C-alpha cells in the first residue's frame, strides 16, 4: 500500500475508534513524520485524504482538527451495523426491488472525484424502486466502480447489493457521508412512487466507504415524504 494511504487509513481508524474525539487536533506534521518515518509531503497527502473524506478540517494557522457536528454539512455516520441493508431494515415485511436502469458507463468528473477514480474508469449506473409490502418507498440512483465491486448482476440488484458486497466479495462496509434535503419529485418519480398531488421527497445524497477508506458508492435516494415507517436515513 502507498505510504500516504496507509497513514490515512491508520488515522481514519483512530478517529472512528474514538482515539480522537470531535474537535480534537491531530498530531502535528513533524510528529507524524517522526512516527511514520516519512516526509512532510507524504503526511500532507494523508491528511488531505482525510479532508476529502470529510473526517477532518484544516484551520489556517491552527492545525488540523477532527470534524465536529458544528463543522459539518455532511455527517460521518459510523459503524457497519448501520449498513445492514434495506431488506434487513424492514425484516418481517415483503421487500422488493424494481430495476429501472442497469448500465455500465463512464462517470461524470464530479462523481469520479467523489469515488476517487479516473473519469475513464467504468461504473455501474443503477436506478431502482424499493418497495415494502407492495408500497413503493424510495427511488435509488447509484453508481459504483466496477474495479472495486465486480460481478454485480440483475439478481443482486433484485435483492441486496450491500449483502453481496459483504457476504460474496468479503468486503467490510464502514461508513458514509450524507447530505439530506427536501425536494419535489420529477414526473417519473411521481409515477414510480405512486404520488398524486404535491408531496415532497426526502433526498439523501451519499458517498459510502469500505473500512480501508475506499469509497465504493455514490448514490442519491429519494424517499416518499409521507412514509411513516421509514426508520432511519442511515440504513440502505
């Protein structure tokens, strides 16, 4: 593993395990250089990786600090049990998935940057409607790097992508950064979610990470605003 990525992974683990608390300053650059036996440039690249992931913030003239809620417009929402999947979140109910789109494309530059891949890399481009007991609850738009998450087939989309990632690929899902806002549905979403009249949706934009810090998913989920059984925005 590249040195700066290994340092970033170590720091990320320390932050998520609570060795660093929200608002606490990271070690100084010179101390990390001594700790890892690397140059300042390597340390800065590692810290920049954490900044990109939304875990820390640089303050001019003061240092680098672990993000606290007052710093965030995205939230680091923690551990793997929060990512048990949509089906597990509604255990005991009939959960179905309708595939609206399943293509392989080149990502837009902005999305490629969020997934830390080249715009010339292929991603899955997926759109699904997820229903609970016959009621359509959410429309999901998802992109995943094929190089990181290989072998997805329609049968996986009809059940649980997250289950496939953890059980079949043996990868560990760790955390996600999310932004949440209210939006109005477009015509196709009104049709797919069986919405009549004016009903806002809860839109969740997410970048999800494996436990080694690699982003594996960029998604936008649009949930019915009147779905009272919607348990948590942290479970997909």
